[in-house]
C-alpha cells in the first residue's frame, strides 16, 4: 500500500516502507483462549481496522495464535472489500501451536519445519491472501528444534514466494546472530515501552547495525500508558483478561506506571496530542525503531493514538520523561537514548514474562 498521507520509514532492507504506527490485532482475537483480552465485539473490531486503514495506516500486525485463528479471520473480514491499491501490508506470526480440545491451555512453542509450513498455509487461508507480507517466528522454539531449523523453514517460504519478508519476535541478540548466519533477518519484533525498555540496550543497536527493521510491540504497555487507565480499572479487569494476572497491573508497579502516565500529560499538551500518542512517539524516537504496533478494539481508540504517526519528541521531551522514569524507578532498561550505552540487558526473563506470564504479543 502506498496511498498514505502519513510519513513512512523503510522496514529494514525490505521493499516495504511503513507508517510509523501499525494496527495491532492481538486484542481483537477475543476471549476463550489463554491470553485473551476478554470478550470483544467483532463488528467493532472490523470497524477499528477499517478506520485505521482509511485514516492512512498501511500495515496490520496479527498472529495465528491470537484468538486461536480468530484475529486473522477478523483481519480478512476487515480487508476483503478493499481494492488492491488500498490494502495495507499484513504481518503475522507462527511457532505457537494450540490444542483445539483445550483452548484455555497455553499454546506450545513449536519450531519443527513441518509445523511451520503447515501454519503458513493455515494463515494464508484464514487471511485470504496469496502471500504474507511479513512472517515472523513468534517465540524461540520449546520443542527442541534449533533455530537453524525454523529459520531455514522461513527462508524457504520466502524463496517459494509464500511470504515477502521474514522476521523474529521475542528473540535475543545471540539468536539473531545465529539466524543471520543462515540468511538475513528482515525484522525483529521486541517488547518496548517507556516501562519495558530492555530492547534499547542491545537489540536496537544490533538491528540498526545489520539493516534489520524493528517493529516494537506494547508501546503503551497494554493500556497502562494511554492516560485513561487507573487503579480502579485495574481492579475491575475481567478474570479472562490476561492483564488481571500481570505484575505491571498490580501493587507498587501499578502505582509507578500510572505516575509515569501522569507525567506524560504535560509533554502531550505541548504537542497538542494525547498521552497515548506520546507514549508511542517515545518508542519511535529511538534509533533503529521502524514502527510501533498499537492495538485498538474500536474506531475511537484508533483516534487516541493516531497522532503518533506524525509526532516527533525532541531531546528536551525525552529528558523530561527520563527524569520521571529514573526518579520513580519505573521499569527496566535505559531511560533515554542518551543513556543507551552500557551493559546489555536480556530481552526475555522467562520466569515472569512470555508464555509463563501469558504475555503473548
């Protein structure tokens, strides 16, 4: 898709240029699975995707596992009537396999090449496309398959024309190096927000040095940095909303995170924008970041963060936000690009995140 009024950035060395923000379709997968956001209105989800595209967003990020296939079906429903020139790029992921007989069970991390090939065909059918624009391995495998096996499977899919570009999600620098030796890693998708900043220590510099595009997920930390979240709302999260069990939404962490959201308000006001857009723009101010994935479940939510597509935070803005991060002791990782140098930090601590914590973007 090229008919967007928003500025775009090259996505690594691929032939795609993407708007600075893209539509994230995790939440629209709905409930009745291990990492759902509770019940969703599919008609509102479709309307939200169409609204984002109509406003000029030119890419959507989803995954087979979101809603156990349902998110990909929602994306297809939203895009099926668009002319080819209006269609956004569609990115999805593989490597998480679920049990149809126990939808509430945590999906398994599978890297076997045969599974990757089957998953790709299933996603092509659900999305109703002949080629996936970006196909990403969702997590490192947990079935004993080495990275060489699943990365080669992705390279083969690209060679066969089933996918346009390939990437890794939730992988660390050592794993990126292993994959790069086999064939170029087009993109990386790490978690990154003003609360969860670990990727800035090593992943963003590696990607910038290797021509690997970066699309970050959860830039608003799953709603905490929207400016509309509070302790009362956190206490009312439904049991089938994964956030009700997440440590960032509880106790001292929640208080620190909400203090940061409050501190974003004066920055947002100076730019004539929203707290949500400011939180997203913060991630886009880091070298190496190509774009940010932002979720929505209704058109009005899209309008809340759409300003990030054009918003530019300057050094003073970043320093002001860094001061709050450091004073309040919010999250982990470098507090600003000026603090980026230093010891590398791990991408994923599997004791309290990832599948164990049902944090699945």
